[in-house]
């Protein structure tokens, strides 16, 4: 990979890592390695701010949950210090490869796309990803709520008057109703709700593509390799949809949903791998940290591209990067 394909932030990160190139050995995607989880968040914050400087009005898709905690903390800290001309912050920005002459990026100009959310979930649930977006992206780093494409309105969508998705799907979301006749009045109501959610997802996808697609994507990579809620088996051309998750993803979400049984009963709405890759100029960063991620990082980076390895779909993007720290890098052939 030529140096001309790397941004100034990536050049600085590569030099600090001691790696001689973004791709080594059998690696099929650019890799940037850091030495701690907080440093991973800082690297992604630097690259996000660098991209935002040159893309006012750009479209961003950023993650929720525990994955982006350090990214959000660093982004917020750097923006505050930059705006106040804090000398230590300006020095950090220079060392990270940021051009101060280009000015502080205008967060309010960016258009935000939500990656995913649980379904069904009450609008006021503290672990609902839409609420997380409002608190930690719109409020904390200054994105404009009016320019955010959120996964709102699903709680009562397609439900009869006086009913909601929590009541309708109290015993679980059965997606086989898409393709079979309803056996009861309750199943008929569920089938109508599923059809409404499916249409919602199609409309959501059209809105993302109507904006030109995602310009900057940041996401984690799950212990099973999932990206957003695109688990193993998700096609590289997959779009925004209502879907079920696998056991590994359900286990990871169990703490947010009240246990593994609740996670197994529910479903999720997620953008697809094809949604992420629609804009071929998308800067896509995948974060991976910890020993538990080592094997899945190796597969995402080096294994043959396949639906079984969702992260491999992003290799089609020239500006895709796998950002990892030393422990998650253990099994990679460098």
C-alpha cells in the first residue's frame, strides 16, 4: 500500500507503532496497531477529526455500547481543548498528525446515521442505542439532532391501536411469519408489524444511499466477528434489515437486555455490510481490543473473504483499516 494512500494521521500512527507498512505478510486490509485500549480510542478520534475537517456536511456512522467509550472521551476532550487553544491539546493534535491550520471541524455540519438497535425495545429503555446516540454523540460532541438519521418510531410501528411491539412480541420475534400464513389473530397482527418494520428498513436504506452513502464508518468487531449486528452469514451486499442474531452476539448483549433468554427472544435492526460499502470512498475503521478478539482479528485480516467473516467485506474499501492493540494482534502473521 503506497504512502500516498495513507492520511497524515495514519502516517503518524504507523510511525509510532513500529510497523513498516499498513499491510504485512498475508494481511488483506490496512492494519494500525497501538499498545492500549485508550490509545485505540485516541487514534480513531484523530482520524475522525482529520476526516471531518475536509468533509463538512459529511455522513458519519458511529458505534454505541462499550466499544466507543474511549473514542468518545477523546473526541470530546480534543474538541474542547482545540476550541480553547489549550497548549497541551494542540501539541497532542500535532503529534497525532492533525493539521491545525485547517481549523476545528464543524461537528454540527455532519449528518449522522445510526448503526443498529434492539427490537422491540421501549423508547425510554436506558440501553436503547438511540438514547445512547442522543446522549453521547449529539449532546457530548455537538452533532446536530436535526441531521441525525435515527432508528426511531419502531415501538408502535405497524401495531394496532393501544398495542406496542413489546406486547405484541412478548413471547419472541418469529421472522418465519414473513414467509408463512398466520395461524392466529395474534400472528396476523405480528405479521403486519413485521411488514411495517421491513418497509421502515427499506426506507432507511434508501435515505442513507440518497445521502451518497456513509463517508466515515467506525465500528467494533464482535467476539464472533460481527460488524454492527451483521453476524457470520451476513452477505457482503446486505442492507438495513430486521434480523436475528447468533448465540455469541446474544450472550454479549444479555447484560443489556436482562439475560440470555430475553436476548434470544428479541431481534435487531441493523444497517448492512452493503450499506457500509455503498460509498467506495468511505473511510471505515474497525476497532478490536483484547485477547478474546485475537482469532477473529486474524480471520478478518487474513482469511479468504467470505460471508462467514463479516469484517472481510470491508476490504473492498481502499480506506478501510483494522485498528487493534497488541493483545488482539497476537495471532496475526506479521
